[in-house]
């Protein structure tokens, strides 16, 4: 895991076609604040320590501290259904102390929203947050991926730009 920031450029053919594509609105885009509220609750109250949000395909992938070797996948309308988070018991992170808390997660999700919706060509496709090691992973439409620690990410909020 990088200590601060690692950027990996992906498939050159995707990068070459970048300006011929445009973001298509997904179900998660239409309810992005609600998706982030649900994700925040899962991370802070329901024992999820690692989560990947797939904005383009409207999926959440969650790793729960109670069974860290198995991830669970939740899709589209299921995530947004009334009572979705209520089906998970309130729990902690199995004795681990997260490096990220509620206020930092809120700030991070606000930036994810900006990176997802502010540009129709270069946009956030999916992202992951790990509370225990404090790492953030972001993949963009240009097939660029960033691995960045939360402290560096939070310090760069005013200047972070898509690849």
C-alpha cells in the first residue's frame, strides 16, 4: 500500500477514446446523496470497514468486520429500498480502530460527488474507502486509478482534479 499517493494509468486504448465518450446517468447518480448517506451509515454503524461504490453500474461492495474474508454485493434498487440499512445489526469494527471517522467520511463523499458529477467526459467511475488503513481508491473514465491516503486526499480537496 502506498504511504501517500500512487497514480496508475490504465489501458491506452481507453485513454485514446476518452473524448468520444460521455458519462451516462446511473441510478446512483440520480440519488447520489442518498447513496452516500447509506454508505456512511454502513461504514460508521454497521461494521463495514471497506466499501467500493460503483457509480456507473450502481453497486455497493462491502467487507464487514464480522466476516472480513467474504465481500457482499448489493445492487441498484436494493440499496435504495426503504429499510436497506436496517437489515444489518449495529456493530463495531471487531476491535480495530478506524483511521477515518464520520466527519472525514462526509468530506470524502462530498468530494466523490464533485468528481462524479462535475464533468461529463472525465468522471469518477468507482471508488473504495478502507477505514482501517485510511486508503482511498478512485478509478476514472480515462482508466486512470489513484490510490491515496485519506490525509493527503483531505488536504488536497480544493486542488484535486481528475486525471
